[in-house]
C-alpha cells in the first residue's frame, strides 16, 4: 500500500495572503485520500475549490484577456496514461471538470467554442464567469496526488496571463510543459506560460534523475531568475513538495503532515 499524499499550489507570484484557499484545497483533497478515495477524485476536488476562490487565477478568478473576455484553460492526467485538456473555454466556472470528462473519450483536447459545445452536450454548467480585474496574473493553480493504491493524478487550471489576446494558450493545459505524469512522478508548473512552454518544463524535470528536490531545482535552473516559475511534484517513492523562484503559496498533506 502506498502512502497517500497531496500537494497543491496557488500560483507563482501569489503571496501568503492567498494561502487560505490553497490550504482549503489541500484539506479537501486530503479528506478524500485519507478516506481511501482516489488520487483523481482528490485533485479534482482540490482544483474545484481553487477555481471557486476569486483571488486565485483560475475559474471564477480567471484574469481578463485584452478584450475583457475570460477564457480558461485546464487539464488533468493520471498515472495510468489518461489525459483531458480544455483550452480557451468561456462561460465555464469549473473547467477542470470538463477536462476530466475527456479522460475516457477517444479525443483528449478540445479548444474554444468547440470545447464549450461539447460541455453543453454533456451537461456541464454553462454560466458567465465574471473573472478578475487584477492587473497581474501569469499564474495557475495546480494539484498532484497519490492514493493508497499508488495511483497518481495531476490537475491544472488557469485564466492565463492578464491582457493577453483572446485565443492565447499558455503552458497550463499543455501536456509536457505545464503538466506531466508517468508511473513514477506527477508534476505541475506555474508561471509565465510562454517561457514554460519553450522549455518543455515538466517533461524535462520528469526525465531527470535524483531526488524530487534536485529535479525541481533543475527545472527552476532553466530560467532567468526574473522569470517567475514554480513547480509542485509527487513521486511514487513518497516524496512531495513545491518549489519556486518567487513567492508561491503551496500546501502538502499526508499522514505525516
Ligand atoms: N501559467 C499560466 C499561463 O501562462 O497561462
């Protein structure tokens, strides 16, 4: 039996004032894991809470595009090789659940109005997302978890970067840069999406050897320190942590923490 654990983050560049929403997310995910629930259910519950928190850049708090619209990206993946990803969807308060709906479909990535049309057909809530007028926002929320069976999951969600064009997609829903999972490690990134995408961050961290701390440090070393970047990770060996080159609220829950 594996040791269940969950790690959540509230976005690179966010400060301690945003810690309560991250703690609430970790607590909700941990309640599921400690009751014998799945890593997938835990990361979805945790990210839903962060999407509902107006101070975090995801779901309800999604930052506005240059034209004032709120377009959201989200992804979820599991250590048994499933992926669901939604990009630039509108009118969707909890895009993480639409992404999860793609895990067992013959297609894994949907974009824009096509994503919303599919969500409508499946009955996912369609409601205007007011979004946040915060002038800053390059960040994301994310969560990784392992359950008692040793299955892992990762989930990410964002409103993108404040003021970017409509249709722009950052790293958050991208398999490789923004999230990665295999049988040994689950990773989620946060920060400036263009930089993280160019570096193929999460995949490059995953293929490093060493401790989780060493692998996360390697990932951050790829960036100029002026570029805000953060990572969270969990390994099948029982390691779990967050690390950033800037402030980043994060939380870990396990039987020992
Ligand atoms: N990391 C979030 C974004 O760049 O969209």
